[in-house]
C-alpha cells in the first residue's frame, strides 16, 4: 500500500534558510476509493523557436491606455545569458488581438501553452472573457497575429458545451505525432464533467480541430475536472492525461482510442511532473492549498510507471508537519498553492518546490501572508528531508523584504533559460508593493536552490506600466487561478 506522508518540523525562523537532515517517513494512510485518476505536464515554452526556454507572466490588473485593470501579459525570451531584461507586452491593444482594452477587462490570465498547430513554435492560451484565445508563436516570438479561439458555450457533437471555467492543456495524447488541445465540457447535471480532446492540428483559419473525442468523466470516473496536465507517466512513448478534481484525480493513458483510466492522483490547486526517484518514469506532484485548516495545505506525490497508484491510499501526502519538512503547518498557510518539479542540484533526481503564498513569518503584524517557498529533494527512495530548504524574502541574498500580503510563492516554475544545464527558479509574489507584483529569479548550484545572486523584476522594469498589476499571478506553464 502506498503511504501517505505528513511532513513535520519544529518552528523555524521565516527569515532563514532551514536545512533538514531527516529522511521522510510514512504516516496516516488516506482512505481508498474506487475512482480512477489521470496525469499531466508541460514542456518549456519556446515561442520564437530559438531553442531557449521563454517565460510568459500574467499581469491581468495592469493599466492599459489609461484603463485600470484592462490587463496584459509579458513574454521574456531566453538567450545564452538567460531571460532578457525587456519583454514583449501583449494586451487587447496589441495589433491582431481581438477586441479593445476595457476597464476591468482582466486580459492576460494564462491558461496553458503548447504547439497547437504543429509548426514548431509554442503557442500561448489566454482566457479572454469569451473563451480561450490562442496566441501564435513564430520566428518573431509571440504576437497578436492570427490568433485562434475556443469559445465558451460551443456545442460539442454529444450536445454538451465548453465550460467557462475550463482548464486547458496541450500535448499529443492520441499518439499520432500531432499535439492535441484538451479542455473540459459542462452538462446541466455535470459541470466540468467531461474531458474533451480536440485532436490536432488546430486550424487557426477555421478555429477547428481535426476531430473531437469526449469522455464523460463524471459518469464513468466520478470526476469533475479542475486541472489538466499532460506527460508520459506510463512510459509507453505516448503522452498521458492527468485530470484533477477536489478530492481525487485520474491518470488517463493516451492512445488512438481516447483516454483510458490507469491510475490515481490528488492535487486540485496546482500540478507538475518530474522523475523524482530517477527510475525513468514521470511522477506527478499535485498541490492542495487548504484555506482554513492546517491539515488542508499539502502536496501529493503519485509515482509513474509500474508503481502508479490505483487507490487514493497509495498516493503519498506531505505537509509542513511531516518529518524533515521546514516549517510548521498552520491554518491559512496555503502550502501547496504552487508546485514546480525539476533537478535543482544536478544529482539526476527531480526536486519539488512548494509555494506557500499565505505563510506568515515570526512577526505576525509585519509579515501576515508574506509567503515562502520550500524545496524538497528527490532521491532513489523518493522525496527526502535531507537538504530541505525554505526561502522567504528575508533569506540571505533575496531582494526586498517580507511584508504583509506580498504572497511570495504564489507561483513557481523552473527554467533553464540560458541552457547552461542548471535551471533557475522563478517565484512570483503578485501582492508585492500593494499588488503591483514582482518575480524573483533564484539560481541553482550543486547545493540546490540558493539565494546568492538572486534578482527580481516587476512589470515596469520590463517596459510595462507601473502601479497595481498583480504581476506574477500566473506563469505560462498553465497554472490555474489561485483559491
């Protein structure tokens, strides 16, 4: 039986980087249920096809043309020196993007990314109030030229319609070599109760896919879908789908006949993939950001391959009270709001970065909801407490200071933007400076993530407008809205 882990630790100063040397041990097992589960992930974006990973960041409250909260997003392109310090800024004022900027329009909320038309360039998927807008990548990068759209309320062949709160993921789940677009459909009796596969390639001229597959996940699997992620967890060379719900999720094996349930996951708030135990299979890490009780903030690990969980009792669960995890589980920390997975120390094992944007430091008045990130290392036996770290804005080398409502750790992603073999950790705090928002870059070295040499930037620093923007509310990895 897979073990549910609950991570623990004595209280540590939020101002310091805490190192633990404990091996994580099993704790309470979750109850088993018969519902299946699914898997997901995403490759780094390369919007301009130059081989360097790029980063798209939401700023949905930015002022555009004097209109408050009209919204925009920034795109920083990777290079041999890392992410560029200027950015392409895209809003409804950008030529080619449908509509006009409007007050409270909120443009720029990123839903996903992927090469939806199979032309070798990553495209970006953005919510725009009418559905999801697909911004095309190309040799000049991401622009507003010739976008596509999937409209909310669009009828599917079985009579259901696309959900206005849809999750979106891109990947070849049919095994034909062409990326597919996955989303969610509603029925009156089953909101978010169907998994929809728009088979690629997507035709930007007509807005139509090559074909459509629909699986009634509520009826067949007991699942109303919150999040979608794509990766090959089974190791058969075909991408699989992870669909998460509030209490459970399903791993669906990809193939020509459509998604087939093969495993279980958990993690409604966020998700990411990586090979934590270096066995050659992609593992899924799901975050669950509890809002009111200390037991609700946690992460869940479902190992891929032959070890893939078939019941929820086999999913491994960790909290800040699990042995070896820095910090203490408290109500409203929202530890698990963001997760990123990647090898931060070069040992070949993927590590887990966990965001807790509502974490409060030792000074309750000054640091209420200032936020933190925790790094847990992978090993041959899975996640270990050895070498665990926690970072806040008060950690050595990290710019700025932990303050009320900064929400540092709201989003996390690992990118090797300069392709030097070592990823950088990008952490957002959308509440920084009265919700102007900021993104930090933390370097990695043989010890893992380090505050040494860390830098940060906001939207104005990239050439955008100043003032409240919620910059960093989402990254281009397709993170879902925060709870």
